[in-house]
C-alpha cells in the first residue's frame, strides 16, 4: 500500500507538533528540553566538572544560531535534490511533439 | 540525546572518548576516500549531511510536555551506510558544542556514540532486515529511522545510568528513570522523523539516488 507524499508529510507534522495539543488537554506543559530535564533528574549528585568554552549570550542569539544550523542543512540538502532533479532531461520539453515546418518552406505544396 | 558539558564523571568522559575517537577517525578516512574516488559520493554526503544538520536543530514540543529533537541520521545510515555517519555526526556535534553550548567537548565521545554509531547501526540493520523480509522499502525506511532514533535515546539513558546508578537498585533502576524521561517525548518524534525520512528518501530516489546500495 502506497501513501502519497502530502499525506505522509501531514502525519509527520501532526506527530511532530502533537505536544501542542497537550496544553489544550489541561496539562500545563513548559516544554523544557528533555536533555535539561535529565540534568535536573541527576539532582545534587551531579555537578558539572567542565563549563562550555562559550555560551550564546542570550536566548535570542541561541535561537538564531539554531536557525543558522537548520538553514545550512536545508540549503545543502535542497541544493543536491534540486541539482539532481534538474540534471534529468526536462519533462516540459518532452511533452511537446515534434512539429514539421516543411509545409512553410515548400510553397509549391501549398499551391498544388 | 545530548549529555550536557561536564556532566559525565571524568573516567566516563575519557572512556567514551577512547571508544568513539577511533571510530570517528576511521569514518572520516572512509568519507574522505569516498569523496576523492566517487564523484557521486559528494552529492550523497551533502544531501544526508544537510538533512542531519537541519533535523538536529529542530526542537519540537512533544506529548510529555517537554521538547526534544529528531536525530536526522536514519536517512544517511540507509542511503550511504552506517560507516559514514560518525563523520557527519562529528560535524553536527562540534557545531552544537562550540557555538550553542548544546552537548559538549567532554561528552562528545558519549554523544557521538549514541547519535552516530548506535542509532545508525540500528537504522541500517532494521532497513536491511525489512528488505530481506520482502517488505516494501518505505516500510524499511520508516521503521529503520524510527527505531534508530529511539535507540539513540536508549543509549543516552544507558550511558547516564552507567555514570549515575541508583544508590539502591543500581543500573537498571537508573536506566528506567532516565529512559522514562526521554521515552514519551521521543516516540511521537521518532514516528514523525520516520515519515519525513520516507518522503525525503523517495525524493532522492526520484532524483536518481539509489537507496538499494546500502542494503548490498
């Protein structure tokens, strides 16, 4: 059984954003990162032994850098798919049948 | 799946680095050799590397009320094989550790192992088994990607449980505790990543990339 792409993408989006319906169900969710929740679960036992060399100075800068990461990735993948599809013989050109122009260059045919 | 900077005891940080460093070095050599010898490899690696870069930046809200992100490594594991994924994962994790304070240098070895060794191996094995069972390639891509995603998080939970066992019941209780933080969040995201990867793999196939190469 084959599913069309738009249906797969719609379900992918639905699953990816499923958490947003959670709030509507009355659960007050904070949507904190699960990596951070794990650190919280470690509690007092874990103290970081090493600090990051550099931290984004604000949440805005951090979201900007994440967007940069996604943009680099999207541009790379999109370039390759676009380039490979463009390399195929154009589908538009193939939909036209060859036309003969001989009748225009041979006036005698027309006058007979 | 990112264990934060400094949160592994020194012996574990060194241990995971020793495990992952040779794998990463071998993978980087495989990738650079492929780039030199196969002109097509450059495009394939750019496509799967770009996909991994983009997807691991997307933090998505999930049903447990917390956020997590897809791994983006199932596509690459299936398309170019698991051997080339540690090199790609290294680029992703270094970007995030150095620029975003997400993950870290002391936890790079552990994170590389879960994201780029364990996850891709599970993805590729699942995909190959589905192919052998005669299932359509879409089923293999979906289940391979979703299971690889879950495997990455299961390995992270195991690494944490290994470093911080429960004082009373040891490793297994700690593993259940950490895995339960990830599990509910990660299941919808694994399904989502599986579906998206099917669409992207189909697009790549239409663009004349062969996805059967990985299974041979």
